[in-house]
């Protein structure tokens, strides 16, 4: 995957991560949110965070000490 592809993918993942954050907050604030649905959204958000971290690591070159 090229650097540009990684950057595009990162942006998409960050947008989805923010959207999930907003959706989770809305469900919690409404008080009517299904706890299973909230848990699934939180798990998805964690998976996105992990993928974002992995892609960010690919952008940083290895430093040979």
C-alpha cells in the first residue's frame, strides 16, 4: 500500500471513529439505547483505533539504532 493510500485510509477510519463516538454518545444520552448495541459500537470503535494505530506505524520509518 502506498503512502497516499495509507493516508486516505487513515482519514476514512478517523471519520468513522468520530462518527461512532457521536453515535455512542447519542445513544447513552437518550437513555433508550440498547446496551448490546452500545457495546458493539464500542468494540467497533476499539478495532478502528487499533487499525489507525497500525497504519500510523506504517507511516513512520523504522529507525535502526
